[in-house]
């Protein structure tokens, strides 16, 4: 579906120029949030009319949540001439909060939407109301005991076979993610001695990807410069540790078409120089929209051998049980940067659907968090948490809009259980607070 302009003049021009000629399964036009009385169109809606309108809004939002889409208020429909006229509507105070609360409180499971107020520049209090509904991982959603979906002609009520099909489809997508994650790990190049160091694998699968979706980025000869620029864009918009740079995401001179992934690998090594320490990271982009990121020695970029030696030199009976320090802020930055990169690439091909994202980190046995590293020279007390599991695995589902506007929250979802086990969960909250302050929200 084409993106909907989220400014007043842009949306009005798009409709007047025929960009959105009629309604589809992903877009629905409404004259207003509340009904208008023929003889008194400016009258205030009654309490009963408001309640009924909120229920109708919840049904429409639930129907959009299966594949994602937009509800656009302020458009007059001329059914006789099949014409939609962007006339605008009154944007009453608190309407954004009203919409969000009406949808979340009346849908089961609760559904979240994003509400945009597109104010008319020359008339105060007038404009368009746009309700953006992302493809929901919990769809289908129920309102008043019924599940709702959409066809190209409008909202429909789903029967039992429809609901069962959607649930089975969701399970199938999770299986696709597991298979893709296994394939990412299978392409580990076999770096010498990597087994005793943390290594990270991140995999993203579009829920509605299509053949050749990312083909503009998978030609080893012609697309490297483009991918480099997009990686730079993603990295520069993240909160980076002091010694991280955008080169930690960017593609390298060593590229090749993959066989199993049916795409391209951008790597820091070639097939003749896989040596200990040389293979730092690789970025895999599949033709069909899947993305893979491998990071070796993950979280050990700051002089890992010295840090390990420091731990073993520490006093205390637990020192011998520690293998090294995991630099949590580095790993969080890698996950944050790749999450934003997914959104950047999706924007380049106008993909607005959702993503299944999986993170695995191997080689974690006997590592401690960076938050303890300053005290390890002197003492390792019982409060220092040492990981006893070798592997960490977490997955989530995120919309393209979330990856574009709030990728740090997506990264936090993937990383929080690991940081909790390391006793360093506060790192996520600090980063989220800093990001919110920096964005002015």
C-alpha cells in the first residue's frame, strides 16, 4: 500500500490528484467521528451517540489490524459519483486521547493505534483525523464478542474458519522465523576460537514479504554504495557508546551472493582470510526481504583479552569462575542499530507491514556485565551475577513504523531478559529515558 501523507496539505493533494481513488482493505474514509444530524449538522453528539461511535471506531480498527491500514476522518463520500471529497472536520480538544482509549478499551486483546491530527493551516480547529493501525501480532481482535476483518469493499465479520486460519497463519510465521534464525547461525564462518567468545545473530523476517522485495540491495557489484549509505543513516540516528561508529553496521569490500539465503553477504573477511579476530561482522540481505546480522566477539570490542586477564587477576573465590566481561552497552547498540536499519530498508521499498525479529547470543557462559568491571580488580562478591547459560534467545514482532520511529524500544524488548539476568536492566531504562529526552517527546 502507498504511504499516507501525514500532513494536511499533503493528504489533501494526494486525494485531489487521485492517489487514493477509492477505499481498499487498507484504507477507509469517514465524514466524521460522530454522526451529523441532517437538520443540525453542528449540534453536539449525545452521550449515546458518542458511545455508539466509539464502538464503531473499535470495530473498524480491529478490522484493519489483520493487515494494517488507515482510518481517515474528514472525507465526504459521494456514493452516486464514486467520489471522495477531503472537506475536513472539527478537531475537538482531547480527540487523540479519546480515540486511543476507545480502541484499546473495547478490543480484545487490547489494540493500540497511532492517532494523527492534521491541522488545516488557515482555519484553526479544522483538519483531518488519521488513525494508523499497524498489523497486529495479536490479530484477529474481538469487539462485543465478534472478530472483525476487512475485504476490499469494507469491514466484515469473521466466522470460525477465518479465525482458525489466521491463528494457524500466525503459528506458521513463527516457524518461518525459527527456520530463518537457524539459517543465520548456519552461516557462521567458523572463526578460530570463537566458541569461547560471545557472538550475536539477529534475524528479521517480513510477515508479508514478497519475491525480490530487497533485490535493489542484493547485487554485490552495484548495491554496496547504496547499502553503505543506508547503514550510515541507521547508525547515526542511534545512541552510540563512545567508541562505536557507523562502520560497525556498514558493509565491507568482501561481498558474495549466498546460495541458501538467495541474497548477498557483506562481510569483513573473504574466503581466504578467515583468521582469528579478522571476522568481525557480516550483514546478509535476502532478495525476499529477510535480513541477517552476525557479530563475532560481540560485546568484547574494548580490548577483550585485557578485560579477561583483569578478571582472572581479581581477588576473591569466584574470580576463577568468570570468563570475561560482556559490554552490554555495545550489544544493545548493535541490536538498536540493526533494528533501525530494518526500518530504513523497509522505507526504501515502501514496505509497511510487520516484522518477526529474533536475537540469539552464544558463548555467554561465565560472563559478567560491564557494570561490574571497575570493581573486578579488587573483589568479586556474591552480588556480582555470572551467567550460567551459554545461549540467549529472544524474539518479538514489530511494525515497520515502530522500527522507523522507535527502534530502541524494539531493541529493549529483545535485550531486557538478558540484561535482567546480568543485573544490568537499568541500562535499558537509562537509554530509553535519554532517547526520549533527546527526541523532545
